[in-house]
């Protein structure tokens, strides 16, 4: 039996969906040679601009170009309106949950989230209990992974609340499409995304400690060898703020300062792209060379804002994901606009038994896994891989969750020298400051290998420009 997938461009009868018709007319009158030429031009421009990412552990070199597909992923206006409402609702509830986790834990008292799932989580920071962060905002920047399955229904696959990445590729993909195919934008009303850095800066300034009128904002990076360093430097440059490493900052009397040629300058807001464990060697990992000694004490004293807040990771744990719909109901008294993917908790004996009996049909993920690593895609796994994972599950079932193998939607993609359907997902970015805001779009990732469901760039995936059509 052949699996059927929702085709984002074509209806079941083969006709082109309304929001793709203008693009389809352009595609049918554009020669394959011109498309191939422009694709090569885009690759060259990306490489010249340094738009690469690092792959750890590769002997052949660490820098790799993320493949860029020139067929856009197009979302009609009315669908985006629904997605935006659902994403804002979800992130609002997650922020309320994080505040509750580190204060009264009402959701635990109500029996909705078990206590051990919070205090037993490696991302839970006990020293954040009772700490009031500016505006009650913990997840200032959230990247929520969305997929379509079945007849085209949208599902939330994952919440990324620690240091979500990929927004620079969203912006650069749009810039590239406008450069190589400017004629497309003369016929389509595509909502802009290039104002994201301005929106981000406004949100970061809004959460400065003490409500300063013009707080000093910096981007804290682990350094040039980090896989997302291009994005760190890109966002700092576009926001017009300093890109700093830990050695560029110091703490005196619980205040953070930056070394400058004109002497020390106080820093008020740090958009940090470093995990909690490496932020401050005095508070977390003593062997960290990336952080700033004393930063955590300055943070606890309320003299600096960290975005995202320390301890935010407790809410993007995959075992916590299953509770987000109930968080929305509990904190907002609303029904979730976006659904979760059905999920089995293998820490539960009945769920574990089901997953072990159907291992070849499901996807198994590590609770703390990321980037497509530490997971099993049952239908694509060998007998040996299935047996290895079976033993892992039996040995430590709480370390995993399982989900059905979704029939992810497809979008036409240039594969080789031809156009063929490939599976895609979407990561919109949600910003929380004075308000919860978004730009209309996100990072569409595409699994370039035929039949593959893994879209991560580290696993051979590529990216597309995401067009949200204006009304």
C-alpha cells in the first residue's frame, strides 16, 4: 500500500491549489536551464556571504552550506491567521507555566503536571524559585516546529524555548529569492519578514531591568566555532548591537559590564545563545570557558535581563510537551487552537508495552534530544536498529517518548534536475516582550532525500523561502 501525503501545491485531482497558481504559471514558462543557473547563483552567493553552519565531528571539515531550494513554500493568508493565533496562545501559556513552575506551582497542585516531571528535569533550576523576571517573561524567543499531516491539518511537533535557531536563514532565504527571481514579487503580495531584527530589538529593550528607556543590549555567542555563529553575528549586526563572547564581559558589584575602547559600559539585556550550563562557571559548570563569572548573581539581583531566562528549558522538554494543551486550558481557560501530535509516554507501562509491540511503526525520540539525533524512525529502521532501540527503551523508558510516523506534507522541490515532492516542516518564531509578536513566515525545512522525513540541516535537510500571502 502506497502512503499518501498532503501535497501543499496540488489538490488530490492534480489541480494546482489557488494560492500556488500564480507561481505555477511562472514555473511553467521558465526554462529548467534558467532555474538551474539561478540555483547555482544562489549557492555561490550564500557561500560568499558566509551563510554556513558547522557540523561537529566531521573529519572532512566543519563548515557546510545549507542547501537552498528555490521553490517557495506558500501559505495562504487565512491559514496563517489561524497559525499565528495558535502560536501566540501556546507561547503565552508556556510563559505562564514557567512563571508558575518557579513560584507557586499551582499546576502541580491541580494534578495536571506531576511534581517529579519538574524537579526531576535536568533543565529545572532550583535557584530560580521565587525569582521575578522582568514582565514575567521567560521565553522571549520561541521557535515552534509545525508539521502538516493527514488531510493537511497543522500540528505542533516541538517547542524550542532555550536557544532556538534558524531565523537568519528565514531572512536570507527571502533576500535571495528577491535577488534571483525579482519578477515573482511583482505578481504576488508576499508579507515581508526582513523587519524581524527590529521587532526582536524592540522586544528585548522592553524587558530591560528597571524599565530603562534605552537599555544596552548585546548578543552573547559561544564563539566562531559554534554551529549557529553566522546567525549570532547576523542578528547583532542587523539589530545594531554588540556581538560579545564571555571574555568581553565582566561583573562588578552584581552589575554586568562590557569592555570597550572607551572603558567599561554597563550591559542591561543579554540575548544569550549559550546554554544554561555554560553561562557562569561560578554557578553552573566550573569548567566552562564560555560564560561570565558572577553573571548569575547579577541576574538574581535583577541588574541584567537574560533572554531567554535561565531555567526555560524545563518547558521545552519533550516529556513536558504532552502537557501543553492542558496548560492552555489551565492558564488561559481556552481550548488549544493548534493540536499536539499524539504521543506515548514510554515511562508509563501501558504506553511502553504498546510502543515495544509497534516499534517498527512509530518514531521514538529522546526527551532531551535535538537536531534529529537520538531518535528512531521505525519504518525506516533496520532489524538491528529496532532491536538496539528496544533494549534502550527497556533499560530507561523515561528517557524517551514515541509518536506515530506522520505522513508529513510535501512541497515541490528541485531534486537533482527535476521537480519532485519532498517532506517539509515549518519553524515560525514567536517573540515576547510588551506583547507577543511574530513576523508572517518562518523557516521551512525540507528533507531533500527521497522518502526521508528528517528535515534537520545536520541530517542532510535544506531550506525554502516561506511566503505568507497578504489578504
